[in-house]
């Protein structure tokens, strides 16, 4: 849990700046173009401001967030690069765009008009990135809406087009032909737009960078890979050639209590686990409030004394039980690794995600954003 007083929680998320830097460099080398670091969702759980600081020190000049409040937070934390607000902004906040020198992604004519008015009043010109939809049916103008937008934008001299954005829906799958189709649709729109005005092209997420490098354009927008994970999970890690990405987050807690229960004991709410024989359990202060999903009930594993201990019964709000029948000498206070390495063993966010039926992205956001975080002091 996240605590704000002077007392600490049993639970601790540790982030390795060395791993973040390593990942940024690998991506930069692989893409060979400018890298926009996606730090939305509080840096995928890695503390947006501190992660952005690490990327900036490694040479990153552009950052991406979802909403304007995150962008203001980054500025206040001293980040000086360009900050793209991927979801645009509510028009009542237009002055914040100017005040904090932010770069909005725009997908409606009305937003362009609102920005143009504010820019005129301030005696400035604002660069925008136009969002187009190349087949995901998410945010952005459809191909047939692009010309009308450009007609209007070109009549607003206080605005200029800085970039053209789209997004892939299946770049995590190297075998899908969807990415090629989406890229062709995007390129056709870009050609039409760039015939009328400049604007850099960027569409590639992590999947684009690693699986479809020909789509890297003028800039890439990796998220998950910066934090050490491949968009297609362990499959991607196996396939990766050369230096591999390094997971930056680990999550540790400690044993609260150790007890031996007899055969036939029901464990946790609903007794969804009944011990087949006498069992030794470690009670852990980790639950779904800490981002350890309830769907990990009877599925998850944690590391204690360098060994894997399976979760028994339901995950509670603030606790869960691990079976330590096969692990000698476990004591209250022993370190437990929920995510990360202990001795020779390693639990990755991909492994937790597979147990819970989700993806590493969600595991990192939930664990990172619901616990105290520490950046490890290490030689960089
Ligand atoms: C989140 C996001 C990204 C990064 O995607 P990853 O799969 O994490 O690399 C890039 N672009 C947009 C628009 C996004 O929303």
C-alpha cells in the first residue's frame, strides 16, 4: 500500500534507473530515430517524473502523457523537453497548454480553433500533432476527415502542424498483416497531409520498434519496452537478438506470520483451497489493494528463501497466503519477492500476467501505482 505518513509499508516497489537507461539506449539504437518516451500512467507504474529524468539524462527530448495534468506535473518536476498530451485537453484548460509550453495532440477542428484563439491572444504560434485513425477505430480523424481539418487549420496562422500521429492495434504480433495495412493507410494520409504542410511522422509503439522496424518513421513512441518488457511477453524476449531489455521494477514484501495447519484446513475467504495434507503457510501483507490481482488466487507464486511458494486460497484486500511446506526455516520478517529476482529465481510481470489472464502493462501499472516506490541507488 501507499503510505504518506512517516511510517513505512511492509511492501516496497524498487525501480532500477540503470535498467531504464539500458532499455532507452537499446531502443534508440534499434530505431535509429528520435525516441518519444511514453510516461503515461505514472510511467507505467515507475514514477513518471523520476523515469522521465532518467530518460532525459540518457538523451530523450520528447515525452508522452495521456492527460494535461500529467504534463503539468512533469513540467513542475523540471522536465524541459517537449511533452505531447496524447488525449488532448478540455478546452477550459487551453491556457495551461501555453503556460506550460505543452504540445497537444488534436483530433477535432474545434480544438484547433480554441488553440488558435489562445495563441493569437498570447501573440504566439502553437505546434500541434494531428491524430489520424489508420485502422484501430480509436482516437483520430478517419482518412475522409483529414482534408476538411487541414482546410480549417491552414486558415489559422497561429497554428502549425508539427507532427502526424497514429497507433498500431496489433504490432505486438510479428505474424499479423494488420500492421502493414495500417502503416500503408497511415502513409497514404501522411503523403496527402505533407503535400500541404510539414509535420513529422510517428506511429511505432514498442511492437513497431521491435517487430516492424520499417515503420519507425521520424520518431518512435515506445512505452512498455522502456520499462524492460516486450509487448508480446516472453515470446518477444526469446525472439530478441543481441542485448535484451531489462525489467526495471521489483516488488518485495515480508512474511508476517508462519503457521502449520492440519490436513483438510480451508484457506482464506470461501475456502477455495483445502489443504490435502498438513501444510505450512506464510501470511503475507499483500493483497489486491496493493495491485496483486484477486485473479491470482490459487495461481500466483512468490519467492521466499530463493524458492517458489504457491499462493493458496483467495487473495484478500491486504493479505494472502503462500505455501512454504517445502521451504525450510522461513521466519516472520523474511523477505518475499512478489515481482523480481531472489537468488536464482525470477518472477517477471509477464509470468504474473499469464497467471492473472492479463498483460505485463496492467501488472506494472497496478503494482507500481499502488505501493511506495524507491529508486535504487546504483552506479549508472
Ligand atoms: C501507450 C501508447 C504507446 C506506447 O505503447 P507500448 O505498447 O507501451 O510501446 C504509444 N503510442 C500511443 C498513442 C499510446 O497510447
